[in-house]
């Protein structure tokens, strides 16, 4: 068994059970990609078993802090079983759900989503790549399903020195799927959709949006960065009279239209715009348009804290424009899915957008990712998605 030894004083984060070992903390030792290593303090004391990743700045990701634990197929199977068991503790109103959410489930670099009876997995670390066969076997055994599609085409794989891989890993079947979410249906494509095909993490926010649409009787809604129309369908299901949806992806908009039709809503209640959100918001202001509710759910502007400054300006800009377009009493559902932007910083960005727009608002709700994308007490970095519901002061 190979070992890596840390520099003096660098054992503290592992002693607090944080699962990453950074390049800068290592005094000596190396191993093959994905190989299990013994991580030791400067004095040689056992700290953890971890998967080694030579190309990454995160050189090792912890499997276990227990010296007696063997890191093998049985152990991987137990982690998968625990992740699945945790899902029954959460309130999930859908047959699309995240079964494994990386570090939060003790499986750094593994994402597994279930859409009906199809599983989709993304392997983004050398450790999960190394145990891919064991993980796939355990997933099929634990779920009783037979189809597993691999979507290992995330950018972060290149940071680990891993090539992109997509396709059926186990079984075969349709890549065009339909799920139920709350009281509506949505279609998705696991082969060419974003991430594993769909943004399951916004499930509960979409439900809140439907509730607000009903309660506040929205007439004119603007859904920015609509992707396949999740928030559009939610607003219509809540009774919104008309929803304008903007995205710069033609295929996503086609699917959004299809999702509206699938739920039996008349297309006359919708407008779809294949356009840039920032430019569209500016054009609406020039036209003197207003909306009762606006959703801003942009892509990840800041993947890491290093991108935070530029991202902050981009978030501020769209929020400032949205504030101007809201009627007094109107509601803004605004999000950041950037790991590099903390909830506190996001609040400050929205505050400064309000300041520039000359608008104040009541923060009526703070939102986060759905519970099957859990954040844990010991791994605060797991928090990536945060949202605010702001009611523009009348
Ligand atoms: N709210 C969606 C998820 C949004 S993902 C849901 O609930 O499913 C972000 C979306 O922003 C993607 O569909 C992407 O195509 C779109 N996008 C990225 N940059 C854009 C831009 N500048 N203008 C319009 N859409 C953009």
C-alpha cells in the first residue's frame, strides 16, 4: 500500500473530517491515478484512506477515516446502499431524483441520477473512475434496475486528466425519457441534455414558484435561462396567465415548448425567445415592459472562488435589470449555482443590484438545492445552489 505524507501542521483539515487533500499540503508520496493511498501526518500517524489523483490540485479524496476499513467492492457497495437509504429520509415529489451526490454521500466525484427506471452516472474523479465497475454493479444491485447511462463529459474531468466518456455502461434503452415532478410531467434526453439531462436540483424551487403563482395570481411572468421550461410549466400549473421564457439554446426551447404542450397548457399562454438574457432584459426596459414575477436561473458564472469577481458583476447586472422590470409588489426568484459565490456574497450582490436600480425589497424566502442534493455539516463546500425570493417594495 502506497502512502502520502503531509507537511507539518497540514493534518488539521483531515482531523476535522474534511475529505480533500490539496497538493500544497503534501510533503512526499505519489501513486497511480485512482489508487488507494494511506494518508499520514508528518509524524507518520494514520489520517485516512484516500483515492490519489496525480493531475488534480486536489491530490487525494478521502474514502474513509477508519484505519481498519478495507477500500474494496464491499465498501463501495455499502456507500451506495447508504446513499440510497438516505433518499427515503427526504421528501421528494418526483420520479426523477439524485441518488448519489458526491462528497455529501461519501463518494467524491460521483453523481447518480435516477429518471424513472433509468440511471445516469457521472464519474468526475480518479477514485470513482478506478471503481467504476464496482460502482455500476452496486447501483444495479441496490436499485434492482438494469439500465445505466454514463455522462462523464463534465469539464472537471480534464482537471483530473480523464477523457470524456458517454454511452450505456449497463443495459440499453431509450435516451428520451419522461418524469413526473410534483403535479406536472417533463421530458428530457439523457444523452444530449445538460448535466445528466435535467436540473433536478431546482425541483423544490419550481414547486415554490407554482405556489406563488397561485397565491399572487401572476399575470405576466418572465422566466430567464428557462432551459427545458421547468419554471415555465410550474408557473402555468400555478395558474399564471402568460409566461415569457428566454434561453440561448434552440434545442432546449423546443423541448420547453413540448413540455408545455405535454401538460395540456395552451401555447397562447406562452412566448419563447431564443435570445441572450441580458440583451433581452435591456430591450424590455426600453419597451417599457413590466412583469409580476421574474425567474433568474443563470448558468454557473463562477465555477470556483477565483472567478467570483467577474461573476459578481454578471449576477449584479441581470438582477439590477430584473428589479427595474418588476411591478411594485412583484416577485424576483433569483439564483446562483456557482460554488465560488457564497450565500452571503450572493445576498450582497443582489443588495448592490437593488441599490443601483433604486429598488428595495423584502426577502420572503431563502432557497437551496432540493434535499436529494444534500449539503453536509462537515463539507460546507457542498453548498452551490442558493436562491432568494425578493418582493419588490410597493
Ligand atoms: N431554470 C432551468 C435551468 C437553467 S440552466 C431549469 O429549471 O431547468 C441555464 C440555462 O441558461 C441553459 O439552458 C443555457 O442554455 C442558458 N443560457 C446560458 N447563457 C445564456 C444567455 N446569455 N442567455 C440566455 N440563456 C442562456
